[in-house]
């Protein structure tokens, strides 16, 4: 097989310089198509797909994506080396440039496909080795800084070193929080455990041969630039979803490309043909429009835009015209007395 991107530090550091995190119930194909309109260079990830769903479910549906979404990586959940290897071959055949193993959620720990796997680095190493032997695309690991009472630098370093030496994996994405698998919900695990950026920085310092990408609590491109003085890449999650226009300046600020000049409204208009096509194919409008609710975050009239879509997109008569109406409501925000009162 010919590698689309060799599993090497040189290529990974550029392609992972800015990534959008895999987010359950968020980074579906409609979300990714929208985000790609904002940045051509950001590396996008799918939602986590379990090996069982991919091998014994609707394989084509789980792997479906638009070519414009590239560069695009598939996140897999599983702990069986043979099944992960089979799924990696499917991902390569479908055109993905990377397969990532890792999920920081306690939702799936009972099936040994979550952060609980940090307690079994040898198994993770065997899984990654099987995947790398089965495919020529990148295979990467996403983990936390620790889990439960495994909360020390030495334990994180031992996990990284065991997986790397056992599998040859050279790319690790580290969410800079531990995961408390007992007592915290997935949402709480994204917010409650304190961030520990220095621990991730130290992993990179002690392992210069590895590509280390940092994740967790990053909100601005200025923060991204600071992290990039310590590690090879940054990964944003909820902030990129809640305030997607942040991606508008990524290509310029982090990759040195010419500045994008599209406005928020123009980005939305670029999305209209896709929405119209998907709507004709039977995709419900709200499956697509839920991803654009934050496009006008912080802008005058942005709350009106979000509220109008939220209240009207589920109606039987909803259509592309509903989006135009939402834009009109935003443009006329000065007539909204309640919003004016709120702004005072």
C-alpha cells in the first residue's frame, strides 16, 4: 500500500499543528463539512466509532464523508487487536489519512474502549502494533494525563513509553486532565479535573522523537501559539464547536497562509448548496443546522439567529428559506427591545 501520510514525525507535526477533537454527538459529517469551510488546514476527526459498530453495523454509513473534509481522521474505540486492524484497513480503503485509538469517556469503559485502557499499556501497544501492521496510514493514540489514582508524571511517561516501544507509534494526543472514571460524568470529566499543561510539556521535552499534541481547555489562537512553543500540535474541542468562526484565522495565524476574507454570512451562504442537496436526499434540516448555531457567537444579533433557528428548524414547513429568515432576524436585531435591554 502507498501511504497517504507516512507515520513519521516530520509529516505529523505539520498536519497535527491544529486539530479539531473527536466529539461524540458533534463531529459528524455535516459538522465536518461546515468546519472545513472555515479552515483548509485543520485536521478533522470523526466521532468515536466502535469496532463492533463498524464491523457488524452499517459500515458504509459510519465511514461516509465528503472528499472536501480532508485531511480527515477516524477515531476508533476498541481493545481487540484483530478487530482494530480490520477496521484500520476499512478506514484506509475509505480514504482516511489516520486512525486514532482513544476515548476519554467513562461511557464505554465497561467494554474496555475508553480511558480505562490507560491501565493496560501493553494491550494498547499490541492494538496499535496490529493496526500499523495492517495499514500504511497513520495510527495515533489519544489519552489523558492519567486516570483515577494513576495521577503522576511517571505513570503517564510509562504509558507513553510502553505503547511507543511496543508498537512503534510516534504520535500521541494528550488531553491535559486526568479522567476520574468513578463518580464523574463524561461532561464533568471534560471540565472538572484541573488542567496540567506542564505535565504534557514535560512528556515532549523527555521524548523529542515523538509528536505530542495537546488538548484540553484551549480557547484562543493566542493560547494555541503559546502551546506550540512547547509541543508539536494543539487540539480544540468544545470551543471550536461553540465558536466555530475561530477557525477562520487558523490557516493564516498557525500555518502562514494568506488571510481568509469570507464573512460569517458568506461562510453560511457557501454551506447552502450542501444543505439543499442533503435536504433533497432526505436529511433532516436540524441535523445540519445544529452545527451552525454558534457561527455568529458574540456578534450583534447572534442570539436572535440562534433562537430563530432553534425555534423554527424542526417545523414541518422548515426549508432552506428558514435559514434566510434567520439571517434577516439577525440583521434586524436592533428592533429587539429585549435584546437591547439585555445588552445594557
